C-alpha cells in the first residue's frame, strides 16, 4: 500500500504512464547502444529546442514587462 502523502495524480502517472515511459527509455537506450550517432542527434535536438524555448521565454517576459512594471523583470530584461 503506497503512503498516503503521495499525490493521487502522481500515483496515476506511476501506475500507467510511468510504465510506458520506462519502456520508451529502455528502447531508446537499446537504440543508442546499437546506433551511437543517435545520441548526438538527441543531444543536438535537445539543445536546439532548449534554445528556442529560451528565446521564446525572453520574448514573452519582455512583452509582459511592458504591460506590468516589475522591477525584477526590468532589471534582467532592459530594452
């Protein structure tokens, strides 16, 4: 019986989605072991998507800072 302090959403994820995620990770590990250039492709795509995400995040905060005058945002995102 799981502890009562664990969130029911987390329990649901571990029961259903956690198993699927584990299987996907094992398959990815096997594919990387059989075809090593796949690792460099995964790392490159991760960097590209992280870069796109941070550019979008900077644009969003700059747009929000024009609406709300927050000194924290003004300090880091000056125009």
